[in-house]
C-alpha cells in the first residue's frame, strides 16, 4: 500500500475525530446524567416517522442551513447530529453545514439511528416509545460479563 502524505499526524487526526464524534452509549449516558446535547435528526420525514431518538429535533438535511438559527440560536450549543446509519453520510454533511455556519460544538453520532436502535436504546414514534432487544454485535458487553465465543460450524 502506498503511504498517504498529510499535514496532520495520526495522533492529531484521531484526537480530532474523537472530539467531533460520539457513540450511542456515550450519548445515552450524557442524557441520563442530564448533560444532554441538542440532538438533531437530519433524515427525511419517512425516516423520522419510522422512529427517532426520544427528544430529538427533526431538521431534514435539505432544510438545515435555512433553519439552523431558528433551531439552535446559540452557536456554542452542544449539538449531536444523526442520520440512518454507518452507510449514510447525511450526518457528516449536516455537521459540516453547522460548523460552516459557526457552530462550535457539533458532533456526529457514530452509527446513526441504526446503531442507537440496535443497542437497545429507547426509540419513539408517533405511536409511542419502544425499545428492541440489544443486538449483540453492536451493543456493549455489560460490565463484568464477557463475550462468549461463537463455535465454528462443523463440516
């Protein structure tokens, strides 16, 4: 593999990446500690209607630049943006829009709504609040527990 020349060190890159991302478990912990950032769901109406993070504000990506000041008047508000999941870069684009508008504390939710739901965290729809069983491939292993190895198929 050919090396890529950059003007930023690996340490600086990963430190910056961590400063501008959060994961579902950390966001849930912040919310439980009443230190919750403003959470913006930047998906289209269809995604919002299928389910969302409780307390999130709907700000479709194509409206965000025009509605940002109305939704988030203070440029220093801590904001977390999310879209569908790891295969969607809508939250990255939304975070860039907000940062370009001068917002200083914008982070992206790693894995988006998909990982939030797959970790068994609460989801809300117009019909009410629900929660699915955690997906063992995405949900953190509880403290004191250990992940059990999966036996290899025979044959």
